[in-house]
């Protein structure tokens, strides 16, 4: 028969181990940069209007704004169908930086439940460096998500979105459009 100390130790071990087995979604981070053969102010001009994302992000068919500056909402319609709504948290011409977060998700168009993104333009010689940082969670936040809404699906979708976006920014700034 177990003594009280052994029983107490077993109960404590069970209480401590239970939360460790429930893992939930893992926060994901992504940071990518691209060098652009255009002056930083010309690159910033591509990003200064949040609705212009449709001009440089190949996945977006159109974007509409509600409001201006920090606090504005951006409704994006994807070429594949579906929409997402972003909230603009900060936009600064002085810092050449824009930061936004997901306000309304559509996990069938983009398999994440939440994200924050920022793009910063930094002068680099005669050109510029553009850095995109993203923090996000997978679409299904349960412990056993289906593959389409898993961590890997979210990472793959965000990597594609960021890489295509950076290529689009580079092309738009270098072409002068």
C-alpha cells in the first residue's frame, strides 16, 4: 500500500505533466529580406499606400481601405477567392515602416488563425534593403490539426506570401511603377 508521501508525489507529478502534454499551436516566426536596386524613398513609395498591396503582391486581386493611417482596416480579396481583413497598427514615412495584424481570418484562403507583419525599408548604398517580419499561428489551434491547417501549412503559406511579396516590391520599385 502506498504511503501518503508517495501518493502526494504521484498526484503532483500528474498535475505537472498534464499541461505539458497539451501543446496547442506553436508560435511561428519568419524574417526575410531583399536588396532592391532603387533608392529607399522610391521603395517606400511602393508601400506607403496600404491599398496598393494588390499592385505588388501576386496573391491579392484587390484591396480596399476603411480609414487612413494607424487604425485603418484593409480588406484584401485573394485571386484564389476569399478575403482577409488587416488592421494597420503603424505606418511611418519617417521610419519607412508599416506594421499590420490579421483582424478577420479566412483559414480556407490563408491557413493562419492570427498574424502580425511588418515591412521596413532601409537605405543600403544606392539602393535599399526591404525586411519583412511575420509572427503567426496555424489555422487550427487544437492539439491535433488536420494537415491543411497545421503548423507546416501555415509556415508554407506565409513563406510563399512573403517571398512573392518581396519579389513584387523589388520589381515594382526597380521598374519605377
